[in-house]
C-alpha cells in the first residue's frame, strides 16, 4: 500500500521516533490514522523499537524500527457493532462458556436494572435472576453449547432478585470462534411485559 502522509502525520511520526530515541523504550501506538496515496484513511496499530547501530550504519547512531498492522476493517466492524450495542432497544448479550457476561448492549444494562456496563461484565445470571430462573437460563445455554442449536423466540417469565417480574422473548445461539469452536453463547432479549399486561 502506498501512503501519502499529511504534514501533521509526518510531524507525529517524527515525534514518536524521537520519543523512542530519548527513552530507549519501545512505543506501542494502539490506533493511528494514516492516509494512503488516494486519500483514504487507514487505522493502524504500530510498534516502534530502538535498534542498536548496525555494522554498515554504525556511524549513523541508533535507529528506530517501526512496523504497523492495518486494522481498518476490524476498526470499522467494531465501530458499527458499538453503534448497534448503544442504540438497539433489545437486550443483546455475549457470554463465555461459564455464563459470564463478556459484552452487552446498553439496553441490556437497563433491563437488568443497572446503570453502568461495569456492573454486569464478568457476572452471571445468578447475580440478577431468581435461583430457579438463573438455573433454567444456564441449562438452556449449556444445551445450546452442547448441541450447537439455537433456542429461538421463547417467551420467558423472568423473576429478578430485586423483586421485579417481567416477560421477555428470548433468543440464544452458540458463540463460535474463528475456527468454528463454540466458546459461549450470545442472544437477544426483547421485553414484552407491556404486551403481556394488556
């Protein structure tokens, strides 16, 4: 890929190089933008390290070696997922094999009676649901992971530890890694309490 960095980008790269030379420590840059020769922006993960003088360049002093990985597609996919997770009205969740929440939508946080994402991540349904409901949820997820088959559109009466009772239309599916191995579950809960109370 041919790159055509802007003046401010070149100045930033030079500053990063000087930092490595001055501190003599590697520099990790988690996400930086670089413009290619046709004006498209790319998101890069970059690492810069100090190299000792090489034999044929020994009179030039220390050198900085930088290498970058283009993560533009991953960055855009993550951004789009974050937009969905922030705006969808249904509760979306991702769980590991032990049933711990690893990612949830903002609406799922609210459905669980919480205000902040950190209050749910790493916890299981047993922190929020009655013992009977939490066990039922775990049994369903264990079956989904064991069989690889989803549970779709299941009306569920939910009893919360704070005393609330709600109804939800629940979908649970196997969560797979890039090799197809099941590493947990994910799903979507739609609150249908209002329609059940009509």
